[in-house]
């Protein structure tokens, strides 16, 4: 049963990451929210870490939604305080909480807790 769930997780992760990546590149008019670009970057990093075996693919079920919420909130905060936002600053600000979450996940996976 768990193996079937892993295949489903891979399918969903690759579907959403692929579809959103295509959306970033094919968006009419060239306008894409900066948080979406950062989200796609984080998704591919998270998928890569799962492929490399740092943690189970099942953890993408909570990491990927977290990677949508955090950059979106930082972009919203930047727009409220300034007239513009930058992909780089959203990425750096988002990498702090997401990096901590991924770091703890990798640590817990290595010591055998997860």
C-alpha cells in the first residue's frame, strides 16, 4: 500500500511542478507573480532532494503546499511595504523558514525518526 502511495506522490509532485513550470514560461503577456516563480524553484529543489534520497517522497505532500504559502506571504508583505517586489528577495526570505523545515526533515530522516 505504501508503495502505491509513493507512486501517487511522485505523479502528483511531477505533475504540479511540471504544469506550473510550463505556466511560468508560457504565461500570456509575460506577467507571472514572483511568488509563483519562487514556488516553482522550491518545488524542483524539494523534488531533487527526494530523488537524491534525503527524505521520502511522501514528505512532498506537506512541503509543496508550504512552498506555496510562504513565498506568497512574503510577496504580499513586500507589496504592502513597497511598490515592487523582487524574485531574489522573496527567494531569500522564503528560504529561511523552508530551509529550516527541510533541514529538520533531513536530520530527522537521517537519525531514523521519520
